[in-house]
């Protein structure tokens, strides 16, 4: 908590707090609503993606329940230190309460998180490749972000290789599991997961779901920037979103505050955006995220009330000793 506050204070000081505040005062409501709508839609698709993984691992969960738990996790991510850690633990615990094994419950959340970051990186590379071909000055902007100057074909090949890498890893793991001698019970469970059928179909679902999620998330980022008067091509937002979103998930922050704004200031400066404007974009994205967190917090309270009532009835019905 203290580390996050100190980081946020340092970012605001470096970016000029009055300039950041002035930029935020200019925020336009229609674009903020568009950003919020994209973010909510992205989280709904994220819930579907997570439910798909859980179903592949052997647990059926209604989509409405998955969305409910997902938004509750969004609230915990905003309220607890550690960025996304608290919400991810909550989602795994929710599946555990519903009867899924500990290994599978935790794996569903881990794979869901990795799926999003994986496709984000793929889209970022594809966007960089597109920029190198279609946008004058893209090479200079990418170099300012610390990316080496490489030809379009190399960047595109890297994106395709990254897209195929998990499939190759799964195939290798399935072969290894088939040849391995029986071991401990835990290893047997791991081998069972690796050999689950229809992994190719689930792989395709993850590619599709994560692509839609990231496109919507980047659209939310771009709309928040447009609300503040910043207009960059969509490919630039796709490239910029990779460090911004990754930094926001680091467990050193509180709800992503500080790390997200620092990444936005540094990344967007490569495209000529003033640091104060970049920080303002990060703050606005965080504030709109709090709106979703408030909705998730309401769901947490509504779910907690019946459990408290059940506990109270149990105490009243207990025999006296």
C-alpha cells in the first residue's frame, strides 16, 4: 500500500500535477461512456473465456455465475493490494467451493490470465508490423519505446511464432505425459489435465476470446484518451497497450495505480504525447475501472448477506451445552 502511494505520488510529481489535473478537467463524457462500455464488454467476454477453460478442465458453470464472480474479482483487484492477485485468488476459490479440484481451479485462473497476456503480445507485434508498413515514422516511435529496428517480415514472423508456441508446448507435453512412467498422485492429475480431449478446440476458443477481449480493452484505452483530446491511430494504441496493461498487473501496485500511469507516460511519449497527458489517460482508465469495481462490490455484498443469514440461523439452531 505504501509503495503504491509513493509510486503514484512520484509519477504525479514528475508529470506535473497541475497539468494532469487540467487535462482531466477537460474529459468529455460521451467518450468516457464509450470507454466504460468497451471495458464492461471486455470483462464479459473475459468471463466467458474463463468459463470455457473451467469447462474444459471438467467443471460446468453457468455464464451468468461466471460473469458475477468475474466482476466480484474486478472489485477485489481494485480494493486489495497486489493488483490482480486478490481477484485471481477469489476466482480460484469460487471454483474450489463449487467442487473443482484445487489444481484445476488454480490452473483455470492461471491459464485465463496467461491467455490474455499472450494474445495481447501477439496483437502488439502484429500492430507494430502494420505500423512499419503503413505509418510513416513508426520505426522512430518504436525505437523510442526501446524496440529494435527490424524489418516488417521479422516482426510478423515473431507474432505468428508466438501465436503457435502454446500449441507446440501442449503437443510436447502430451507426448511427454504419454511416455512418462506412473508417478505420484499429483503428477497423475497433471498428466490427466495435459491429456484432456478437445484441446485444439479450446485453443481456438482462447485465441478468439482473448483477441476480442484485448481489442475491446485497447478500444477502452483509446476512448479514454479521446475523452482527453488525444487521438492516435489504433495500431499505436495496440502497441502501447502491451506495456501499459502488463505494468498494471504487477503485484507491487494497488489496483494498478502508479504502474499503469508510469507506463502510459513513458510509452505514449514515443508518439509525441506529453507525460502529463499520458498520466491523465492512465488515471482516467483507472477511475472508469473503479466504476466497474463498485458494481462488483455490490455483488460481493449481495452474496455475503445470505451467508451471514445462514450462519446466524445455524447459531440460533445449535443445541445449548
